[in-house]
């Protein structure tokens, strides 16, 4: 493997597209993953799909390892370079190429900020089917690359479900579309889903075509508090069976999350957050074509699904930002709260109660704080292990032990170690725990096929 020489890249990109000075490299040493830093050899900033392909071809010829970076919003270390890796940042791939109201699609370069995708869709009366918490700084390519989700994934599924087509650059310099710009395609193998969630390990996504949706004109959110987390999960279980006016999202905050939020009075807090006997709060959103039905639907849910009406706050359409302030802001609050490790699990819903109880027992035994909040409707919890007052050495040992114990518990119940944040560098050692020998073998064959020299990151661990 050669040592990267910046001058080699002048054959395919300009000098101002290459960063190599220590001060310029500093922002590329980390993403949003706490306590994880790298030392990139240099950073390249392609502006077109063709430049990405040429950079990859050059890297393969010289065996330069490469790390792909979108908005740097990840919490699994996927954008954090190992020593001497080249960072390829998509930040200059920032053009929205086309928005078609007729086709209900948006075509963009991979580095477009997610919020800009959402705004462009709104301008033609449509919507991107996700409301991603990091939308102000994550990129659309990054969201596709990790198959990200959001609260709205309960109704709409994750981002990958709305990817119509991808333009991908491979290590050998090939640049191709994975499919066609059509809604249905039963012709040949489905290559597009293969790259959704692959985290840049097979090739680099340079352009995306996203399916847009028609938004419902009237939306509302109900927020309920519960004295016991078991009661909250039972209500969620009932709501998942709802067939009339199905919820678009079901979120929750557990008691540790509520305790942390009370320490940040600047957050927009509903009055009953101050009730310290509350062990869980559940957010339920829904959308209809007629506003008059919204309060009636909320009342029907309360009667059928164990939702206590005296413990409810109702938010109509114009109040939605206020309604979502707590759950959508939880990640930002935790970054201010201190060091954490994100354990992004997803399990069969029938086991969610056992899993949550098991996590409580694991963390109590090890002596580490945690909060498990997030997309409870999908049984996708963001379990954040918390350093709090632990000394650094004890924190490193305990968070690793707790994470591994949680992974084992989740896998035993048929769950997965990442529901939407990806494997990155943080979980790469544990993927083999989840995969069957057959799954691992064929995934390794795909990796060798697309990236025979191994210059792209691996999400399968060492061979």
C-alpha cells in the first residue's frame, strides 16, 4: 500500500479541492460520535460524479484507503478516518439537479443537506417522507448510505424505501445508475437497495433520485404521560394495531430521558414534564384530509388504547414544532449532557418490553447510566449509555461491557445492532455476532466483487 501523495490527485481535481494542512484537516477528524477521532492523510473535495469516479480509480491503483464523509452527523463513527486514510467529502456535491412535481421525484447530488431536500419538495407541494433530527446538517447521500429513519418511519418506512435510483462510483472507476427513474421495475436484479445501507463499503453514492409524497393537509400530535413504562408500551402495542387514521409516528421518552430534560430548563417543556412520578411520555402524530376529525380521533384512541385523557396535551397543525421540541431535541441535549455511547437497536416489537427490562438490569449490574428513547412504534430504541460522573477509565470499560451485553440480548431475541444509524467504526466488531455464516459469506463475496483491493471501509469486520 502506497503512502498518499497529494500531487497525484492534481491529475483529476484542482489544487483547491485538496486539503492537507493540519488546520484544514481538523474538522474532518471526527463526526458526532463522542470520544472518537482520526488522523486523515488528506481530504479531497470532488464536485462532480465523474471526479468521484476518477479519485476512486486513482486510489485503487495506488491502494490508498479512503473514508467517505457526508455531513459528519453520524454517531457510529462512520466518517471518522483511520490513520492515513484519505477522506472523500461530498460537501461540494451540493446541487439539486431537478424536482419533478409530475413524477413526484427529486434528483440531487449526494452532498445536498437534507433540510434543503425537504424545502425543495415543499416548494412544489410535495414532501420528503422523513423528518430526520439531523436534517440541518446531514446529507441526503449520507441518509441513503446508512438507510436512516425518523419518527415518520413508523408510517413511511425508512429512507431507503423512497430511493428510486442511485448513481454510484466504484473503486475501478466505473460510474453507473443502479436502476431507472421509474416507480416500478421488475427487470433484472435490484441493485439500488444493495447500496442503501452499505455505508460506502461497496461504492460511493454520488447522486440520488428520491420519491416524494403528497402531504396530508391536516396534522396533529397528542402527547401522553404514564406512571409506568409498561403501561406506555402496552398503549403503543395497541396503537400499532390501529387501522382507522393510522398514526404517522409513535415516539417515547423514558424516565431517565425526562430526568435529563428537567436539567435543561431552556428546552420547550410541557407543564406535566415537571411531574417527577412520570416514567414515560408517548408522542403520537397523525394526519388526515379533514381537520374536524382530529380531536375525535384522539378521543377514540384514548378509549380504545389505554391512553389516559387527563394526561394528554393536544397540539394542532400550527403547534407541531412546539409539540416535537422535546423528542426531536433529545439528541442535542445529550450532546450537551456529556459523553455517551449510542446503541441503536431494533427488535421484534413483541420482545421490546423484555429488552428494555433487560437493558435496565444490565446497566444496573455494570453500574452505568442509560436512557432508551426514540422510535418506540418501530421498536427502534436509541439506547444512550451515559458517562455522567464515571472516571474516564471506568467509563471506557463499562460502556463497552454494557454495549456488548445489550447486543447479545438483542441478537438473542432476533433483533439487530443498528436500526438506522449504521455500523460505522463503533459497531463493526459486532456485526458477525448478528449474521449467520451464510449471510456473512455472501456479504463478503459482494464486498470482494465491488471492492477487490479493499480501499473502501468495511462494515463486516476483519476477514
